[in-house]
């Protein structure tokens, strides 16, 4: 077996990004990829660091550091969100950019991977300060961004509002309206129908595909969902619609259990009236947050944050399948135990790729100057998610590996073979 000398960018094995690199290395070795190609796939194509002086509301000028890393453009223009968070740094952005390459490749959309970020704390900034920062970042990235080059999107700390400012600033500089430079925009600015619920929808489609393989009847199946934000609440609601009994949900306020099934629409309505929180929700009894992972349900959906299933709690899991709505919810060290227990894991780069798929549809609609109906978007998203699941499943059988490693094999093989045909780029 070939040994590779270059270390993963982050060395703490429980770090989700380092976990991603461990799985990447495993898939590369199974594919028998040359050391040369390994380095091509690992090293980002472009890394841009900019200093962004911004006038704050009190008249002071503060300089922020912003990053954009283009990991790969071999499959098409690069795609990836912009993160506003005090902890943003180049290593993190680099690893997240690679993550995007594999996610786009696994669902077979014609994008490479990128990620951007600014080290800042948006919770301590006014809307005006955030706007000036976003516009300064866009100006600094005018040569990087472009509908055929690199297409940003929201990530932690940014949303449709920031994407609207980016699009406006970019358009002013180009002297014309360029909607397709960014996705995740407000609907009136060329955002796509179906984008909000797209990630949860992909979770539902891949969960049902997995249940079919395990011969679990959705109408007799039970599930627990951690996280009741964008991904978790839509996944829960759509799974419920398909017959699955959602016995437990949770958010930062705690975990809620009802053996007979939680009324998900009532929980969503309650959350929306209650500052986005489930705190005080009466349709279930409260349980300890950690208990959610050990419930005797069929399907477990971690849809809150990274690194929640680790070698510390994995032994308690009773679910037959885990569908990763969140990015990196399972640590590398938990993988072996999960596999020994025979639990099927639909991995993050497949399960939560519904979001980037509808972002791609937003870009396509902007480019053709036409708006698709919600029905068309949902139908196409469902097909892409189902086809991707099947491809990963077949690969898992072919290589005799879990779905997670199979997803990396599918993605890496696609990017590596494209390199071979193009002869480098
Ligand atoms: P969100 O902010 O809308 O919701 C997060 C939810 O998790 C909230 O309900 C919050 O209260 C809850 N939460 C936070 N910490 C928790 C904890 N310790 N225990 C239980 N609940 C907790 O975020 P989101 O957009 O739904 O994203 C969730 C995850 O999915 C993240 O890992 C994100 O990277 C990933 N993801 C999101 C998208 C998307 O389109 N939104 C796409 C791909 C991946």
C-alpha cells in the first residue's frame, strides 16, 4: 500500500476537517491513485488573502482579514459559501473548499469547490458595518468572483442580505446586473424557489433511499432529529409527510420526546412564534440532549453541528441508519464502531448536498433568465439526490466499503478522471 507523507492540514483527529482528510486518504488509497494525482487533488489552485479596511459606526477604521480559497475548477466554476466568524482562518477555509469539491462531484453538478471567509464577529457589528465589510470584500475579490469563475453563497454568519450586497457591488463594478455571480439571494433578486428547504429535502430523499435498501417501511419507521433550524426542521417535516414517525427533536434549548410522534408542523409554528427556539414546547416531554442519540429509533438525523457522534457516545446508538444533515457530525474515530455495529451512514457530502444542488439551479435560472416552478425544482432535486445515492450505494458494494468512503471514491474518481482527460489545467 502506498504511503503519503503530506500531513492533513489539521492534525487533531477529532476535528471534523481532519476527519474529512482521513476519509479522503482512505478513499484515495482504495482507488489506487498515484502520489502525483494525490497532490494535485489536495493542493488548492488559488488562495487569496485580503486586508479590508472598514469605517466603523464610531468613525474608526478597522482592518479585517478576508480569504477565498479555490480548491478546484476542473469540473467547472468553483462554488462555496462565505463564512463570517471570529474563528475563520486560512487552514479552515482551505479544508472547507476541498469539502465543496467532493460535495459537488458526488452529486455530479458541474462545479469545482471553493470557500471564503472573513475573521469578524457579525453579532457585534451593525448592519451598516456588515454591509461596508461585504462590499469591501466583493471589491477585493472582483478578479476572483464571476459567474463562469467562482460563485459564492451564504455560510455561517451570512445570508440572503449579504448575498444581495455582494451581487449589487459586483454588478456596479461590471456596469450591468450580474445575478449569476452569487447564489442564496433573496427571491426578488433572482433567488430560487425551493432553496430554503432544499437541504432538508435532500436529507429526506436520501433517508428514504437508504430505508428502501434496509427494507424499512417509512410508515412503520421512527426517527430522531438533532437540530431544529433550516436543515433539521425541513428534514423532519418532509420525513413526517412521507409517513415517518418523528419521536424526538432538539435544538439548543433541549431535546423533546414523544413516543407517539411529535406534531412537526405544530413544533415549527411554535418555534417561529418563540424567537426561533423550541423552549417551552408542550407537544413532547423533555429528555436530556444526549439521550436523543441513544433512543431506539430507526433513523437518526444529526442536523445541528459538527462532531456530535464520537467514540464517546457511538456505542449507545441504537438507530439502524444515520443520515448526516449537518456537515461533519461524525468523527473519524466513531466510523469503525459504527461499521462494526452495522449501522448505515448516509454521509454529509451526499445527504446534505440538496442545498448546493438548488444553488446550482438558481445559477442556471439566472443564466437563462427564466424562473422555474417549485414543482420542477423539487422534481429535479429529488432525481439528482436519488441517482447520487444509487451511485454511491453501487460503489459501496463494488469496493465493499461503507457509504461514506464510497461517496469519497465517487467524488475523487470523477475529479481525477477529468484531470486525466483534460491533461492538467
Ligand atoms: P441553523 O442555524 O438554521 O440551525 C441549527 C439548529 O441546531 C438550531 O435549531 C440550533 O438551536 C440547533 N443546535 C445548535 N447547537 C445544538 C446542540 N448542541 N444540540 C442540539 N441542537 C443544537 O443551521 P442549519 O442551516 O440548519 O445548519 C445545520 C447544519 O447543517 C450545519 O452543520 C450546516 O453546516 C449544515 N448544512 C446546512 C446547509 C443549509 O443549506 N442550511 C447545507 C449543508 C449543510
